[in-house]
C-alpha cells in the first residue's frame, strides 16, 4: 500500500501507523513535492495534479501493480486524481479527512491565497508563530513540543516560509473538480475515514463523499481531529487493516 499525506504535514504523519500496517502489508510512504524533505525543481508547481503524476511515477519506480492507496487531506485528492485521471490501477482506496468535495480550502488557506505577497514578505519569526498556532488546531489532543517541532521544521526560516506559500497558492479545487465528476466511476472498494473532531474539514463531508462513491464504506475515528493518524494512530491502523484484509 502507499500512504499519501496532506497539507501541511509530511510523511512523519504516518510514523506510528506504518509499523502496525507493516505487520501484514508492504507499506510505502513519500513526501509530497515541496513537503518534508522533498524539494521540487524550480519550475515544478506542487499542485494536486502534479502530485498525482508524481505518485504514478513512484508506483512505477517501486514496481507496484494495482496498489492500495491511502490519502489524507489533499493526499485524498491526489490518490483519486492518480486513479481517475492518470488511470493508475488500484486494489483499494482509503480516503482520510480527504480534500475532494469542494469547496475544501479552509478560511485560513483562502486568506493566504488572496494575500500571498503579504505572507511571503512577513518576517519569518512572525510567520513561524502564525503557522504554529494554526497547526495546533489540526489535532484534537494537544501535540507535544517535539511533535509540533517535527511538523513545523520543514517550514522553518525564510526558505520554509516560501515553500509553505508555494504549496498554498498551488492547491486548488480545480484539480479535484474533474475527480468529483468521476466519483461514480470508482469500482475499487473504498473506505471514507474521518476524525470525529475534525475542525478543518467538517465531518459531515464524510457523509457526502461516501454517498458519491458507489459501495463506499464509512468509518469514524473517535477522539481524532483533522490529523487523524496523529491523534489516534491505533484506531486508524486497525480500521485500515480491517478494510484491507
């Protein structure tokens, strides 16, 4: 299976889930272009469309035939676009707090897109304080200092600030609009999994997404916010294992 994180996380999100899944499955993780340790070429826009093409290339590189894809946040839009638009064959799909049905940008993201120049030119220490406060709302349970630092580290300093704004300005519902138009074409078994305390994407979105995909199953992770795998990795992994078995 391939786990695809969302924004503003990186593959660190899966650190406690992978060992549990790896007991029964081969698990691949990666950092989306511009996230974590990934540094895209200067002319590569980290859009969902580009991330989907990159995912297809990675599955070819890893020699995977019809993998199961797990996508969180914009990773959900990425795996669906890879499958429905780029025609990547899949075994199963799991969508976790997925940014698919629009409008899915949070008000904070919308504000950054409208005033990108202001955020780009903000003093890096002020910008760092701002996104640190924002990150704290991604989970239901408070993050420890070390965990919060790990999530914020890729965005630190002036270079990290520019990468953050690059990915903010690159994400658009336009990249998932085509996906939404094709949701009824999905034939692979699909799980829609949501944190019951998600403050970024309303849990009722899970109902609508499940209804749009033929035969999709739906589940909720208790005590979890938007970063469902961070808040409750054991229930997240158990639900995925049950679905994939």
